[in-house]
C-alpha cells in the first residue's frame, strides 16, 4: 500500500530540519502520520522519538475505544480535533479581568485565590509575568544544585534524550490502552522529573513553578524517575477552575521508583465540568501508573477530582520490588451532570508488597460516579497485603454511586480486605449540627469534609486547605 | 463455531426423534436454538465470563440420556436421609422408582415437567420462561432449545408445607458423557410457605454436563427456603441460572452449597419487586484439585423498602479456582433500601486462586448499602490460642477452617444438611487437617 510512500514522506519532512517559528503555525483538525511528523518536527525531536510516536499511532489505529466504563458520552470524532496549536498570542486573549466571565471570578473569590494569580489563571494576557517567575527562578537554581532535573517533556527529549528514552513508555507501553496510544502518538506537553540517587528533592515540585507550563497541553505526558533512595513530591493541577477549549484530554503519567525511592504524586483536578445540562465539559481520559521497580520503593497517589464532565482515570501501582508499597487516596466529587469512573489498580508481584486504597466518592445533582478498582496478587507475592476502603455519599435522589472492585488473588499467604459503604448524609448528623446553630449548607460541608478527612490529610498542607474550599464550592446548590 | 454446530446437530436429531409438540414449545425451541447459534459459547472476553472458561463444555461431546436406570443400592447411598416429598432425575430423566410423592398435602403440587406438560401444557407455557428467557445467556438459550424434563412445584395460596420438597439430580457414570437441560419452576402462592432441597450428586467417575434453568415466583407474603446442595463428582460440569421474582413481603432464603463439580457456574438473581420483600443469599463453596466454582449473584431492588443480605464463604485448596461476583442494584426511587454483602475466602494452597468482585450500583440516596470482601489465611493468633489449649496444630487448623464455614452453616435450619456439609468439608480438607473423626464424634455427641 501507500504506507511505504508515507514513511518516505515522513522521513523527508523530518530531514527538512527544525522549525523555530512556532507561533506562526497550527495544524488543521485531523490525525494522520503527517500530523504526527509535524508535531515531532515542531518539537525538534530526534528520529527515534518520531518512530516511537508513529508506532503508537499505528497501534492506535487497530484499537477500539473502551466501552466498559460506566460512562455515557457521544462517540468522539478524532478527526475533528486539532492536535497541535501554537501558544495563544497575547492579542487573542482577554485584555483584562473585566473581559473574563464574572462567574469564574466569583469562584476565584470563594477559593481565596490571590488577585495577581487570578489574571494568569483566567488566561489574561500579562506582559511581565507575575511574582512567581522570580520565585520560580530561585527554585530552578536550588533544584539544579541538588541535581534534580525538572523541565517540560519536550525540553527533556531535546536535552536528555538518553534518560527519556531509557524510561519513556516502560511503565505505560504505547499500546497499553486506546487513550494511552493516542497520547503516545500526539503528546505535546507535560513534565519530566529526574531525581538522582540519594537525593531528596529540596521542595515540592509543581507544574505551577515550571515557567513554560502556562499552556497546559491537551495531551500531556509526564515522566518522573526516582533513582535509588531518591525522594520527590509532585503536585499536579490546582484548585482554581481551568477553562480550556479542548474538550478531549488524554494524559499519561509514568512514575518509576528504584530501590528505596519514594514518589508522592498529588493531583487536584478541576477542569470545566460543563454547564447545568452537562454541555461543553472536559472529557478527561487519563492513564497514570507507577512502577515500584526497586525493593522497598514507595509510590503514593493522592487525588482530588472535582472537575471535568467525564473522568476516566485509574492511577495504579505495579509493586514489583520486594516490600514495595503502593497507596491510593482519592476524593471524587460529582455534581450537575458530571460522570466519573475512577479508581486504581494495585498489581502485587513482589514478596511482602503492601497497598492501601482509600476512596471517597460524593455524588450530587444528576451525576454518576463509579469506583472501579483491581487488586491483583500474583503467585510470587508472598505475604502481600491490601486494605481497601471505598465509601460513597449520595446527596439527592437523582444521582448514582457505584462500586466495582475486582480482586484477583493467587497466593494463599496474601491478605486482602475490601470494605465499602454507600449511604446518604445522616439525618441525625445534620440535626446535631443544625441544633447548634450551624446552617444546613455549612453542616453539609462540615460532614462532607469530615467524610473526606482520611484523604485530605494525605495532601500537602496548602493543597488540603484549598481542597476543602474547593469541595464546598463544587457542592454548592446540591443541598436545600 | 463447530462447537456450537455439534450441539445444534444433536438438537436436530432429538427433534426428529421427538415428533410433534405443541406449537409454542416448538417455537421456543427454535428461538432458543437461534439465540444460542447467534451468541455462541461465552468466552473470557465477555465481562460476565472473565474468569470462567467453558471450553470443557463447548468442546465436549454429550449425548442425551434416555433411561433413568440407576442401581437402587447406590441411589440409596447418595440420597439425603430426610423425610420429604422427592422427585428424582437420573441424567435429567425422571425416575418414578426413585421418587416418592406419597401423601402430598392439599394445596401442593409436585410433578415432573413432562407430566405437567402432558396434562395441561398451556398452564405451564405461561410462567415457564417468563423470568429466564433465551436472552439471559447462551446457556439459557441452549436449555430452552433442549428442555424436556424438570420439576414443577406449585403452592396454592396459604399452603404451609411442613416436610421439605427434595429435588434430586443423579449423575451416572457411563462410557460416554451425557448432558441434561432440566427446568425447575416454582410458583408459590400468597402467604404459602415451603422448603425446597435441590440435591445434585452422582457416581464417582461420572463426567456429565447439567445445564439447569430455575424460575421461582413468590407471590405476596410467600416464604421459601431453597437449598442447593451440589455434591456432584469432580468431573461433572454444572451450569445453573436461577431467577427469583419476589412480590410484596415475600421472603426468599437461599443456601447455595457447592462442594462438588469440576466446573460450576451459578447465576442467582432475585427481583425484589414489592415493598417489604426480603432476600437472603447464603453461600459456601469448597474447591480442591482443579475444581472451578463461579458464583454470580444479583439483587435487583426494584421497589422501596426492600432488603437483601448476602454472605458467601469460599475455601480453596490445591489448584482450585473460585469466582465470586455479587451485585446489588438499587433502582431510582427505590428508597429505604438495606443491602449487605459479604464474601470471605480462605486460601489453603499457593496455587489456589480467587477472583472476587462485590459490586454496588445505586441510583437512590436514602439507602444503607455495604459490602465487604476479604481473602486470607487462618488467623495465626487463633491457631496459637487453640494450641495453647492442648490441640495439635493440624486439629487446630482444621477446626478453624470448619469454624470459618460455620458462619454460613449456622444459618442452616436442617440438621441433616448441616451435618452432611460439615462432614464433606472436613473430609475434603487436606490430610494434615483430617477431621472427619472429630466431626463424627461431635455429631454423635449432638445426637445424644
């Protein structure tokens, strides 16, 4: 067929060299091998990277979108999406906060977001980037001193190709699933973190401090590697609602922990959930997986999911190393017409591996939420241990809460426990609060925050405070 | 495909032998065959069959039995020593010799299906297939294509039957394997009350395939206790689709006790359609060697104020494989629901495997639903506590294993069954736990 010609074409395009004039070009909607070559070219990637992307694309073509999740959305037209767009030019953005949707500003107010940050979050064109730039620069110096590499994935592919090549796709293979394959083919942004042996990262890392993170990509790819005895805590997202015209988001996050390494990954996701009728919200299909490769390594996922019209996300741990530990703490809140199918997979392969899963789901309005988890104990995982708790809270009689916990146990020395409850807020709890002069809405917020406490205390402190505020805002109007 | 075809060929042969039948039966057979042909045998890429491989069935070559001969001596040894009304089927064929329907009280009808069809086929045609149609699974379609025999139990409103109704299915050892597609139809009228014991057992080396469809309809306030005791030989293949329909204030209690069978799949579904309806699912499965036991249960809370409770326990040894999938669905507006679900498993060997999935699907807010699943080994502290009291380790472990099963067995109201199960469980435990003597002593002590 024409595939040979295509390959030639692809190669030829590549030979034309690197294009630096990023701002002037975007690709029209549609996806084929030339789009991928274009992206790779734009990013100035080496040839192996292009091959890797094309391989992913070819596998993606053979796959079909998964239909097993408890989600209901119209089929996505992948040819209607533009897979590369240059960063927005200042003149296309709102010129001041006055041009921004007042509803959005109201939310910022409630979340207590500092004034100077609001403009940046709302996408207002600001020439001199606000305060945090200087802060960020100081951070960069400090990280450099410690030997930690923290940059965008595109920079990493350019500057540290061997490191990236060694780890990229080793945790989430290109053909892992439909959305991961798509991401592998077209990813344009994301972070790369490398913590060398014995180093404890001197600060919590966050995309917020990565200067060029202003334009968070639609197809993000994040890779975090901790060498022996290294430690890092990474924060993704922020509590402020984020507007984005791209409806489909398909990110991939890969974590690699070698011997005695520890990675803590916290996420607060608050993408636009759509209007009252569920129109226009973000579809968030994320593949996140951590590989505890070394003995005694430790990977911990904490997530607060309040946004997106559709969430499809299962941060997982492959516990390969002896005595390695995996943790998953999650709060998911859905309101309006949101749908979330989220959970985790703990794959116990090594001896003495341990995992903990705590999942708290809150459904309100006309939303639907599912916990879907897998605990798998391999035949060699002697003495493996898992504890799972997933609780659902229902607010209102038009929402749904579902639990689908899979347990596959193939070792007699394993101990696996799963507990789940579903209930509504107790009338007696509400009465107790109200009889002490607390309004119904505040009482509900208090009870919900108490319900989520086990997870919030796993979050870095500032995040935890913000997450509580976020929860209250998300549930606004759900009661009464 | 060819697997499916060999079953369809068998059906064509049988249809030719059978001669003319009422038109609705012929039409259902056709619908069943068409559906079966369209679906084919389930494979592991279908979520419902993810952990169960049915190739032992699809690749098998099964005849249909046409006699119910069984040596009276061995039948007597297999039969439960219990005083009840008894229907016996040998490889799916009704045996009047081994049945005992003397002195049926008024208001109770217990009949082989063939007889009921011969007497008044239209009265059977209405309820039969109402709950489990050909759509349910390839196996229910296959059953509908082949069905001939089975048991029909009717309770007139207000009838309270003291003695249990025993439905005995014997599997015979022969040179070639056979299959049977029995139906059980239970219609319990308002406020009636009965106990049904379904007992599957057979000759040691039998390797037959049973594909059972049961439909149980409970009218207002009816109370039914249903024991399904499976002690089939370890080469037998057993698929059962049990569908219960519960009207207001009815109570259904199931004891699903699986101790035998090589490949066992039970689908137990209840539709709680009326307020105050209550379902209790108790289950115990004990597998060893290469036994495969799959239990899928579903409680559909279709009405407010309905209750379901489920407690399944599994003991797995050698290379046995257990599957538990419990599901509770609470429909929108079905408020004031209470549903509890628990599955605990004990693995006695490193090669034993369990896949468990307790699911909840809830669309109403005023509900109290909880589920739990645990898998592990015996509590070492409990073993220590018993040893400190002078028991040797083997006995201590054996006793604790029995105690693990005891949580379900304690609910069993019929001593004959409780003892039988305890003995079988004790007998199936590894040599190092051999407790049969101890249990016998305990039983004897009980009787004194």
